[in-house]
C-alpha cells in the first residue's frame, strides 16, 4: 500500500519512464516522415478523437473493476482483523475451569489459550504466504520484459522491502513442533491450521474446559475465518476477465498508433516550430492513455507483492500484537513501518 499523499516525480519516472522512451521515439520518427514528405496523408482529428473517447470510457470501466477488486480485498482483511480480535477475546474469556469438576492448574489454562492464539497467528502468516504465490496471469509470470520490470517493482517497491518477512518456513515460531512438521507439508496449510483449531476445540469440550454454547461460538468464529480465506482465494485465483483486461490494452495501442497520423500533421500547420511541438504533445497524449491502462493493470491483482498490494504483513503484525497483549505478554514485536512510502 502506497502511504505517500503525493507520488514523487522520481517514482513516476521509475514506474513509467520507459514508456516515454518509445513514445518520444515513435513520435519523432513519424514527425520526420511528415517533415520530409515520406508520408503525406493524414487522418482527420474527429474520428481519432471519437476513438480516443471510446477507449477512455473502456479503460475507465476496467480501472473501476480493478479498484473494486482491490477495495474488496482490503475489506476482507479488515474483517480478518475484527474476527481475530473476537477470537482472542473468546479464547481468553471462554477457556476456564468453570465447568470442570476437577479444576486444572491455571498455568495449564494459560498454555491452552496461548496454543489456540499462537496457532491463529500462524494461520494469518500462512494465509499471507499462500496469497503471495504468483498466479499465471500476474506480471511476474509474463514475458521477459514484463517479468523483469515486475521483479524490479517487487524488489524496490514491494515484498523486497521487508527483510524479516514471516514465511511458511518460519511458522515454527507459532506452531508446536509436531504440528509444524505435520501441517507445513499440506497443499493448503492455512486450511489445515483452522481444521487443527477445530480438533483442539473438540478436545477441550470433551475435557469440559468449554461447554456446548462456548464450543459453538468458537466454532462459528472458525467458520468466519474460512469465509475470509475463501474470499481472498477467490480474488487471488480468479483474474479480472481477460477479455476485458486484454482488449483495453489493444484499444489503447490502436489509438496510440493512429494518433501521430492526426496530431503531427495538424501541429505542423502552425509553422516551423510546430514540428518540434508535435513530438512531445503526441507523446504526452499517448502517455496519458498508457498510464490509464497501466494503473488499472497493476491494481487488479491486490496480492502480487507490489506497492499496490493490501498491506497484509502490517495487518498480520497488528493482529499479532493485539492477541499477544490479550495473553498478557510484554515482549511484543514492533509494528511494520512503511519503507520508501510503501507499507507491506
């Protein structure tokens, strides 16, 4: 998530500077072709402007859809924060000796609470790690140039900013050794962690450390976690329909190709200096359309480890701190801080 109020010029150049290169080069080539009358025909501005208007509406639809996906992902993680706090509250208040004929030691009660809460923290980080696995349609899995730029963005303005990232290989911090070795090898570790919570609650019910009502309430919270996870996986595993996403790219490319045939000869009518003015103006108009397309393209996948991502690591850390405080712990991890204006 980008935390700066205004994007700096340097960041805009880093994100889109390479587009200026080919836009200026193409505009210069077309201007030279017109200057030396190698090309003599031109396209009236009216049909080109009509095409440009239609393309702008189409790209706007795509960008709205991309924003909806990103905002939905943020709402889901907001619900995860709320449900996680409720889980910590229920565990802290429900697991007691109240229904036990022969009370167990308070230290044992505290160990059970810690096990349930730490296992939930493990679920958070496991879910985050699974959502960061690249999907086939994400930029990191595309052709050479796109893949190279995507890797650069990830390193400089994405997951590469986090040196102490919690991954699946570090879940042993929150899982018991036997559980870690068993759960880490599952296809969907996050799902199996929640299932392990269910088994633990069943055992606590058999030991009368919780009664039926509390068991049902805790199971309902687990159901909500499954809902949140499923919603995240739906966004991750179902792309913005490619017929919409790809056609906007072709429409923008077609408009930019037609633009010099109308803009450059029109600008050259105003005099000798019109030749030099036509180059940057044509490139600027093309850049605006390219950036409309690129912004939507990089916003449609909110779990791909780049600056536009939902700040999952930060939210996981917020939940971790809250739950550990519920346990009465004092040695708390620091909140995740933004780096280079990006909060991961």
